[in-house]
């Protein structure tokens, strides 16, 4: 899912209205500043804006990332609920 910063800001404001501003979230934001190639001297060479946008769009449209995050959430929910169930049983 790719968004502009303005769209992201609007969505964050909606979430704050729904859940409150102190609600914990997991968030990952990548910008053109994250799109670069390291040269042989380990210097960051940033892609032109249009290419950086293309890279970010491809990342945002990749289901793999969302599947992995979903699996991690499922694993953590299982771990926490299992731990809580064991505590109640003991």
C-alpha cells in the first residue's frame, strides 16, 4: 500500500480520532531517503525522485511484506495468549 505523506497524515488523524493519540502502533515508513545504492566507498547514491517513487510503489504493492507482518502478529498473539492461559492454569 503506497500513500502520499498527505494521505498518510489524514489516515493517522482518523486513527487518532478512533483510538486516541496514546495508542501503541507498529509503523514502518520508507521515503526516497531510503532508496539508494552504496558505491564501492560505501557512499550512498540516491536514485532520482522518479525512480525512488517507482521503487517505493513496488514495495508498497508487494503482498509479501503484509503476509510476513500478518504472520508475526499471529505468532505474537499466540505467544501472548498461550502465556496468559498458562498463567491462569497455574
